[in-house]
């Protein structure tokens, strides 16, 4: 019985990790825009780990294309490493 519980626990944890790794970035846009009403994002693609935004506007001013990447290994070390790139 004990090995079965271990396998089930491993399966559930693996499923949750896979689910977290594939969360689409567009699910975070509405909460982000509610917190930052001056920010408009269009053409959001990718996952929460690797996101691309085709057009971003801040207070009505076009910012250009945004790309962000979260380093998952840094999270395992209890750090958040976020890299941003803005291009016109």
C-alpha cells in the first residue's frame, strides 16, 4: 500500500508541475490590466515563463513589442529572475 501512495503522490506532483509550466500568458492579462489600467497589451502569446506581446501601450503611448522570460531554476533557489526586452 505504501508504494502505491508514493506513486500517486509523484503523479499528482508531476501533473501540477506540468500544469504550471504550460499556463498560457493571456490568462494573466486581465488581472494585470485591472491593476495597471494605463497599460494595454495586444497580441499576447506564449506561457507565463516565456511571454511575447506584439504591442504594448502605456498611458496611450505605444511602447512597442515586449518579451519576458522567467528563469524557473531561480525559483527553485527562492529567487525571482525576470528578464524583459522592449523593441520598437
